C-alpha cells in the first residue's frame, strides 16, 4: 500500500530558486508531492508536518548530470542503492548515469533494470543515458528510439568517444530524429594516447605521459562542425581547458544549440596537485593549469558553461593503490558537489543564485526535463542546507561506497540538513546523526 | 596524503631515508653521495672486494622491467657491502599471476627484507613503494617510467667530476630522446643543482617535452649548434619502438641529423668527454669510432656505477638503521 504523501510547510528559510529569480526569506508549502505555494499558504491548507528552515537555504533538489553508479557489473565499487543514498545526503535528487556499465545501457532491458533498482532504493530519481553505439563499440548505432521509450534522457559514448567521424555524424543525425540529446565527452583518443596527466610543465617534470589540451579542443571543434551540419543538439561533458571554454563562448554568441558542463573538481584543483603522485588526483580529463581552472570558473560564472556535475566515480581502495599511471581515474564526488560549489560563492567566483542555477535549472535545461525549480505545480524535489555549518571532509566517513576523494581534510562551507523527493523526506541530517 | 620529495627522502636531520629522485635533495646531499662513492672506488680494486657495512642486511632487487646492467651493478654493489641479495624478476612471476604490487611488497616484507631496489615501467612507482613500505625499509629507485633514474644520474655526475674536477662553468649537452627519458630528467636536475653553467638538450621536436625549457635547459634542434664548445656530451639511447608512432621517420635520418661522429665531435671543446647510459646502438646514436675512441668514458661510467650504488645503499641502510635503533631504545 502506498503511503499518503504528507503536506509539508518549510518555514522561514531563504528560498533560492534561480529559474524564478527568487532569493528571499519566505515559506514554502508542499501538497501531494508537489510545490503548492511560496509565501502565504492557501487558507484551507493545513500541513501535517513543518520543517523549521530558519537561517537555512531552501533550493531545488540538485541535478547531477553525470554519476557513475557502477551497477550493473561493478558492484564491488558501488551500487545504485549505496550511491543514491549518498546523493541525497548531498542534496542531489536527480542522478544522470552514463551507460558504461556491464552490460552497457544499450537495450531497454538494462535501462529498465537500472530504473527499477533506483525506484526500489527510493532515494532519488535516476535518469539513465543510453549508449550511442551498441556495446559502446563506436561502430554500430544503438536502438535509440527504444532507449528513449525505456526512459533514457540522452545518448552518449561515455569514456569511449567515437573516433570515426562518419559514425559520429550518423549518430548525431539519428539521435536528433527522436529529439534525443547527444552528450559528448570531447577527447581525441589518438592525441590523448594513453596519457594520464595534463601535457605541460608538471607532467614533463614528473615524467607522466601527457594528454595535450588539443585532445579536447580538436574534439570540440570537430563535433561543433558536425552539429552544425546535422542540426543536432549536443552537450559537451566535463570540459577541462580554458581554450574549450572560449570556444563555447563563441558558440553561444553564434547562437549554436550547444551546452557544456564541468566537473566540480576542475574548478578547485590543477596540475600542481599531482606533485607527490597521489592517485586521488588522477582524473579524466586531467587537471590542467591554474589558468585553465580560472578560465573554466569564468565560463561557469558567465553561464557559458551551464552546469556543474560531480562526475562521480566511486572506486574500491585497490583501484587507487598502484603507481599513479596504473590507477583508475576518478573521484567520489556526490557529497562534495554542493559544498564545493558554495565554496566558489565564498571565493567570489559567482553569486549564490548562479551557483545554485548551475546545479538545478542549468542541468534541467540541458536535459529538457521539468525539474530543478520550485515553481508551484512542479515535483517537490528540495534541498535544504545550513550555510553556517562548516565541516571537514573525512574520506572514511563518506556515505558513498567509494572513499576516493582528494578533498580529504578540506573545510566545507555548508551542510545539507534535509532532502525531499516528491515531497517525501529522503534525508535528514538529524536522523543521520541519531543513527550514529 | 602526498608529501614533498624532500620530506619523503630525508629524515629530520637531512639524512637519506630513500633515494627516489634528485628533485628536492640539494647540492650538499648530491656532493655527499659523490664523496661517499669516491671512498668506495678502491674496494673494487682490492683482492678481497668486500666491506662489511651492510652485513646481515637483505636487499631485494625488485625489477618489474627487464634490465641487465642496472640490476647487475646494484647486485654487485650490495654484495660488496656484504648484504644478501634477492633478485626478483617480477614481470615474469607475480603480476602474471594477478598479484598486486602491494601484495608483492607485503610478502617480501614478511621475509624481513631491509631494502627494495625498484625498477618499474610506471612513473611514480618508487614513490608509491616508499610510501607504503614498512618503517625501517629503504627504497632506491632504479628507474620508474619516464620519471627518474637517480643512481644513473649520480654515476654520470661522478664520471664528470672525475674528468672535469668542478661542475661550475661546464657546458653539457644531452642529445636524443629527452621526452621518454628518465635518465635525462634526473641528469638535468643533478647538473643544475651542482651548478653547471649551461645544460643543453638537442633533439627533434617529437622527442622533446612540449615545454622543455621549463626543465631548466636550453633547447637545440641542430646538433652542430647544440654541441659546439661543450665540455660534456651525453648521448641517450634511442629505443627501437620510437620508429613507430610517428616520432621519427628512420634510424638513417636520425643518425644523419643527430648521430655523433668524429667530425661532429670536433665542434665540441677539445677536451670534451662523451658519455652514454648504455646499451649503445652503434650507428644510430654514435659511430663506433666515437664509442671506442679516446674521448669516450662509457665503460668508466659502468665501473663508477658500482661505487655510486654502494654509496647510496650504505647511506640509506645507515639512516634506516639509526631509526630502527631509536625505536628499539
């Protein structure tokens, strides 16, 4: 039997809803799992529960454009249940997962299985991305229409970008036929040539095989040209260079139908962090120069890059316990996505509304889904955080099954206190602390 | 988390705990290594070629990449210090059975090995092992990926000092595949730290890092210009596989542009010495006349390699011993 959805009033918080230009202290009312009203509640509304949000920020639940959940196929790293629980503790209510699972998300059956597991776990929404080619082989197109009907919100080739430009063109055209967004992680694999660090001063000195900036800029230029030819809507995922960000600024001025995101760690770290060969800083695309980091920050502030994602990649400890080049790239990032973004506000990179926008209506707009706002009538996916509660990241204490974070010991500026999915409380800091 | 090269390699009194890279060691430590090696050169010439400095210690040669010269000279150096030596050719045993590097390490530690001498194809491997090794276990880098080969660089410095006495004022040219060379990276750090007046690298752009100048060198693409008036020429080995992957068109063209011949050698200082870390590809990096000629010090490098490795092994084991005694007290 389904539980009746509670009617809730969230009282006295600073409501930040960038899609509606809202940033004010007010009340928010939820009925039937949907946003009912901001400010005054309708006269006949009697909430069965209230949440005191005094001195807290109330914003739409976050949408993470890319989180590798590892299930099916790599449950020793993480599971859908473990990671969605970690997600809501970080204020994320929607996860978008790429298709590089085993088996690959290239059939409606796998798509359905993943969505079923997420519903069973019950923490957050899961929007799968389908594989653009069968088994991610880069040659045979997947059954995109079927994937879309099964619930895939976009298609992508994840970590194996299409080397063959003709296949890339056909893939964009075919996806566009069904109005499916093509997500591209821009990397020319010939130029990246099995590198593991940004080709530059630091990798030169450390003798780490380099990935040149051109591996990204060549791919961005190529796929922008193909998008213009095909009329497809494309999205560049996890940009790492200031040069690619400048190309995006140009594309925006030209009115191209293209968007981009960046992984949060790219806005805080750079190649210098590799000194000492700590494998927690091994990511793909690689951490580039501090100039690149600043260029990316600027692009995010100016909405040239519309979304910040976690690019969450949980690993078992063994995956990072090897010499740097032999380790698996990636960071367990769900729980640090919001606080690290808020750190940018603290550092004066952008204002609070812009920061929240990059985590809510920004990614929602890219995917074309009616989420990421507090507009009355929309699903009540809500994140409440305490902007005064500072905390230190402790890798071992992460809820994610992956403890691989380079941010261990960093001070975070805010802590999530409540997360609601469709008006249902799926995380509360209080319960978490009581459990401990 | 990650520690700086100096923090990892030196104890609080500045003594050598591990020898992983030249980076962060400073001129005094490098000079101390050279001076210690100087004291060991006599040992090889005695009838009984042994000193008892490391008696009762177990040194493991942990080679994940094949090597003859480096492994043999490390083995000889350890044996001349009276240590027991284990030679482990890991590429052929453990990893093919799926054992992780850490497991290999833990197993050897359970056998109470006192020192690991490590060669590995991945940059940072020696750092990784030093960070995970038990207290009291020293680690020496015998070559990791493209990163560092510090004992090779030190034996080269030793050879230069023997011939040139002082580093100050010297001009040194390193010729060949700088991009993939751990030897060149360590040499450049050592030469600059010891105060030579100029380090040059000579290579086509495909064999240089994109920003080679940041390593602290002057870059030349023309061999004649690059070796003009230099006091030391270090030729690097050209791996055969560089002919693939569009790095070079042919050995023939490489030799015609960058090969060291008697005629080219005449452009260098009249007292210039010629070095090579070995093994030489005759007719690719240099002519046989140069390799076997009076200016070549290539075989001396090999002999000095033993003294340098004795110096480093004894220094590291000495420091680790001190620390273990501290623990015992």
